């Protein structure tokens, strides 16, 4: 007779962080914690039919748009929604701050005209 073992899965993440109305102003420490891992980021740029959006994510409790260099930078084309997944998680140690610009250079301070909604799955 074959034998098998059943194990209960552990949770992937401790919380879901939703931030709406992200633009060229930094949303500081959106996780409310200083360390953890980011597993999924969803960027909803469907309200910007004319502009692509660059999401900047900094391992920092606070950020200054135009001078803080992001640890993660992803591009989402105009009018679309994209998901970015890290199977083993992207570790952060100081908090998570994020912002969105329409240019891909660190010194950019120009944000999109429409809201960009961000959803993240993180451990904290």
C-alpha cells in the first residue's frame, strides 16, 4: 500500500498593500514595516491613455522624487495593466517607498495625468 504525507501550505505573504493615486509625489513606507519581501507588484496604468508610466520602488522609509534612486524601476505602457513577480521575493530592509513618473531618469519629477493604482503582495 502506498504511503503519502499531507502538509499544510504556509502563507505566501502576510499582507496585501494597496496604494492608489500614485504619481510624482513619493508614497513613503507603504508597507508600514522596515523589512520583508515583495512578491508581486501590479501596476494599473489604464487611466493614462497618452503616457507610459515608470514605477520606482525604493528600499527606504522615505524618498525624494527627482533625487532618490529606486531599487526597482518597471515600465508599464500607456493604457495597460502589468504584474511583476519575484518567485523568491525581493528583499527590502528599510521600508518601501514608491512613486511614478513619465520619464525613465532618476532626476524626473513629471508624473502622469491620470491615477496609477499599485497593488503589492509583501511579507512584513
